[in-house]
C-alpha cells in the first residue's frame, strides 16, 4: 500500500485563523480524499481532491470554508478557514493507489486540530 | 445517496469468544465493502474487504459475509484476543458516487 504522510500531526489554533494541512503520498494515486472525524464519531467525507481541477465537495461542505488543492498525483492540501471551536476534529487524507487493488482506500495518520 | 447502518455500537466479549458486527446498506448499486479497524489515536486500517460478486471471504481469524439480496454484510472475528479491542467501521462503495460511505462504528472490547 502507499505510504501517506500528513503535516502537521496536530495543532492548536485560535478562532478566526486558518490552517493548511498537507498530505504527501510516496507514489502516484488515482484518487485522494479528505475526511473529518469528530471525537468519538465516524468518518465523514469532506471532498474528493481532483488533480488539476476544483475539488468535489460533499453536502454540507463548501469551498470557501475548506479550500483544497491537488497540484499533482502525490500531493494535496486542505485548508480549514476562519476556524471556530466546532472545527476541532481529526482531519484525514485518504488515497486509492494507482497500482493497487481497485477501490482499496488507505488513510494517512491524520491531523488533530483543536480550535480555542 | 448511500446510507450505511452499523450494529452494535459497543460490543464486549471474553477473550477467545467470537464477535460479530453487522451492517446494512441502502444503495443496491454498491459493489465493494471494506472493514476498517481503528485503534485509539491511530488511523483507520483496512483489515478485510469483499466485493459484490463474492458471498464470503476469510483471512485467518477474520471473515466477512455479504448478502446482496438483503443488502447486509457482517464482520466475524473468531478466537478474539485483547489486541482485537478497537473501533471497527464498515463502509460501502458506490461506483456511481465513486466514494465510500462509512457506518457509525462499533467499539469492540475483548476482556481477559
């Protein structure tokens, strides 16, 4: 499976500020996704990061709040904008490898965000 | 869109017993069903999956069954061990939506 890293691993931020999370994969991947996992909850898909075009957002998530970039097949960023305490969560990058078994999806280690 | 329900939300078993977690899905077009294990503070890890052309799949102590007609699938863990304690998530993949929809999770506790 692909090796996925995320930076930062955790951060504590003040409300009203923005944080950009990076996701780096060691090989080219067909699909990259961003998820949110609130404390004690399941995984909720924020958006699909599309290489070379705008991300595809799920219901309840908008580009102004969660801008996403994917400049190439191994890297993506998620920005959490104008943060409030409700944005405190774990944000996870996930990928489907180009060379892997169809549909198999793997997760990065996550970024634990606390907003004060 | 797809909706995945998962039961139970918590499950406590004695070491050596079996554990069963059940999920139902709503979209008959879903064709891939992975299970993830998430230990505290760690990322979800893919432990087993099944595709819609297969009724059962086994990997050592873990097995997954799929009933397409009833739209439900289950995870079976035999001879449970303390290291099996974790949160388990089922998910369903719909090709049309090109994404996974996750269940709500099951906290499994294996007691000595």
